[in-house]
């Protein structure tokens, strides 16, 4: 997938006029006005206090600089340490995520293929559960029909049929719970793969940006 300028505001004037050794430096990702994500070789002072990410040549996060603390927050030593620890944890999370994506996938299509395989397996399981539910419902209907026919004949229904209806209804409830759980798993997995795709696109954008800068004009 090609570079996506619509996803990130890249400050090309700075990049196109930068010295060759500038390309070897880290990139920075931060949010500018209206929440627009920006990737650049520097962070303007007016945005630095909001916090930013430091990226390596592959677009992976190598550091997370937290937002600047307010005077009140700086006075609260415990809170300051908590925010610092939170930034460190976020840095490690993003590093592991990026490393995992780059290790497992080469293209967006690879992620989509992995997603489709995983979702296919879950959807098959849901189909099996739904088939089981249909069978159970049919068994309940058959047992209820026998009970009704016996009662119409003026006789007492078999206790085995009455007990079986109770057991079958419990199995139906259990199966429906499993179906709901699988469907939630499908939704969660779909969202997870979509986040992977969007993150991988970010990595590709940074790599392509560096490639463009390194290509003689």
C-alpha cells in the first residue's frame, strides 16, 4: 500500500530542504491543531508540551514523551511519577506492537489474509453452534408435540418427555450463550485486526517518507 498523505500531515518543506544527515535522525509524531496527526523531523515548541512519540527508521516507537505537567501536577510527586510510569508503559506497549507487526507481516494484504483465516474459523464454529441449536429446538418441539398428543388423548404425558424438555431448553440456553460469546469474539478480533492494519499503515508511511527523502531528485 502506498504512502497515505491524507492520514498524516507531513511537513514536506522542512524535509525537502533538510541536510542529508537529517534523514538519519529520528522522526517525531505528534498531534497538531484539530487533532491532526503530524510526522516530522522536529516538534514545534507550541506542540511539544502536549507530548509526542519518537520513531525510528522503521516507524517504530522508541520513546514516548508525556505531556508537560501543570504546576499543580508537578507539586504532586506521586502523580508525576505515575504519569512518567504510564508514558514508559505506553512506550513499551507500542514498541512490542510495532516489532510484532514488522516480524509477522510484510504488507497490509498479509494482515487481511490472517484476519480472514481467523474469522473464518470462528464463523464456522458459530455456524456449528447455530446448527446444534436448531436441532435442539426441533427436539423440544417433538417432545412437546408428544406431550400435547398424550394430553389430548386424556392420558398423563411421559415423565421422560417432560424431563427431556427441561434438559433440552437448558442446552439451548447454553448454546445461545456460546453463540453470543463467539460473536463478541468475532467483533473484538475484527477490531483488533483493524487496529493492526491502521498501525501498520503508519509504519509504512514513515518508511516511505524516508525512502522518498533518500531518493535523489
